[in-house]
C-alpha cells in the first residue's frame, strides 16, 4: 500500500566505537539536584523521581547550531549526564540496572523557561517549554565500562564562562535508581535516552552564545545558539 508521505528519517547519535546509535525515545528527570530544586522554588527532599518526555527529533549532535525558538524571551540551558540504554527490560532491579546501559554522554535540556513556568503555575503539562525542536543536544556516547556515573565534575560554560558546576555524586537519584524506577513505569528499550537532571545555575542564552558541557571522562558537547527559527 502506498504511503501518504515519506516517514521522517531516523535520528542517530555518534558513539565512541564508531557505530551509530539509533535514538528511540527521550526521557528526562526533573529536579534531580537539590540546589537546582531550590532555585526553581521546590523542596529537594528525596521524593520519587518524576519524568517528562521529548521527541527523538529534538536530538541534535555536538557542533550544531540550534535555532532560538519562537514564543519565548527566556531560552535557558541545562547541562546533564545522559544515559543511553542498550537492551530492553521492565521492573529492573537496581543492582542489575547498570547492565542495561550501553553508554553515557553529555547532554543539554534547552528550555523555554517562561513557557514552562507559566504552564507550571496553571497546572498544565510542560510540553511547550521542554519538548522543543533542537532542544536535546547530545554529545558522543561513550560506551560504558570505564566511566563511573556516580562521581565526577559536570560543568557548563557559556562563551567560556562557567555557569553550572557540580559533582555527579550530588544527584538525588543516581543512575541505577533512575533506570530501575523508570522501568517500573515503562518497558525500556534499546535506543532510549535518559537525561538525568541538571545542577543549579541555569540561565538564559541569546543568539551567538556558545554552550559547552563537560563531564569528567566523557567527550565534551558544544553547540551555538543561532538566530530565531523561521
């Protein structure tokens, strides 16, 4: 049967092994660093983690120029550790969760903060603030094995100036816990990405800004903010 139109091309991420990693779904953890929870006006107690999702099409690779999105005057960065899953599972025990991880990468959760906060104030979903074209820049995925996701410096700079800096050990919910809990809500699949939350220090960017995320042991991620999307 003839298709009405051609389906979109799949999204592939680059990896340290030279293979292409097909992106399936994007899950994001909200408020996973206590200091960031406080700067967003929330209590950082260790409640169960909560998640929002983004289209695979939001993923762009390091080196890209991302368009400043429409309908916002407060486009903000959030540097994050990203977990790339390599096999499927449901109700995964915490001690087995690392075996489901293919690798790790630096990531950005770019946010129309004004739209997100207005939605939050009205008790509405965050989609227009978070699920935005080119809002999930992703660095090279380092195959797991030599990388420890439980410690190490995470840092974000804008035009060379440090804006965010913390240690992965500061995460309220570490990676194994996140994978285990998420697998109780969804059957996780190969190609799924999990953005694990951002430290304190989020803030706005403007056209021309260069954003760089570094995590000890991973390839840096760097993107430039381009002119407004047409």
